[in-house]
């Protein structure tokens, strides 16, 4: 079976500025892969290419075996995305937001109602379906956005700095939810972050810096005895 996501030799430039250079990574089925990099490393640019907000003209991106350039509809249908910026309409209820998103995926209303119940249960928001998004806490809003990303049963979740702006408790809850979905629902995840303590030793890890992949593999093996912080500072040449 093809990996959930396979990126090979992808580059991207904004005029004379090269944002990504020959980026390659793989997210296995049912796996959690952390994309680690400081702000400006190229994480959001890469996510924009995977979701076709930008057009990739070099290398290849395959989602669940579908080539993003040649088979965009099939590839995008297998992606669930949680962007760094909020994507829900704050004046609508959680259920209304999910129904709208389901309609974008061509899901009939009756089926959508079943799916909404299912995904809200998965993210522990069943009791907030009728509440407006602006009445939810930051952590609850993030969980609602994950529910939105799950509505069409994707193969892989892309989460771009999903815990940004959240308090410690909410950040831990969103991370735990993502890991639980991988364990229980066999969904895969590419988790973009700059926060080292969100990464576990058994996670896949891709270190992105100045648009280039500096290291990839299992986090614990890459970190070694020195630990993730020392590894990251040594690789990137940054100071503590």
C-alpha cells in the first residue's frame, strides 16, 4: 500500500527567494510525523504546496498514491487540513460549520448528519454541536477544526502549528487527540511545529531549516543521547 504522503525533490521560490529546496519526506500509513522547524523554515510553504494553494512545478507530491499534479481531485479528497489560521465561521454553530464543509465534499445531508455526530464524538465535542464557534475556548475551536478536517474520512491530516496560541492544557489536549485518532482510526498525520516537547521518541521526524531537510528518521534515533534540543541546535547552527 502506498504511503499516506510521499514528497520527492520539491522546490519552490518566490521570485529570487528560494523557500524550499529539494524537499523529500514520507508519512507512513497510520503514522505521526513531526515537521520541525523555526518560523520561516518553509513549513507553511510546503503545506501550501500539498494543498495546492501553490502549484508545485518541481518534484512530485503523492497523497495515498495519487499524484497531486495529475490526479488533483483524488489526492485532495484524501487530505484533511488544519491550517494555522482559524478556518471556521465564528458566527455559525459547530454543526453548521461541519455541514457546510461536508457539502463542499459532496456529502449528502443525511449522510453528513451521521458523519457530524461521529466526528464530534471523536473530538469530544458532542455536547457543543449547537453552540456558536465564538462561544468555544481556543482548545475547543481547534478540536472543532480537527472534526471539520475529518468529516470526509481522509487518509492523512495536515496540521500546521495546530497548537499556536493555546495554553498548555489545551495544547496537550489537541496533541493527545491527534495521537488518539492515529491509534483508533488509522489516520496518518503530518504535524508541523516549532515546539520540541510536542515530539515523542517514537515519532517520525523531519527537520526543516531554511527550506531544506537537514535530517529525517525516528525522533529518538536522531536525537540520540544528546536529546532533541541539542540535536536541533547543532543541526541548524542556532543558539539556545
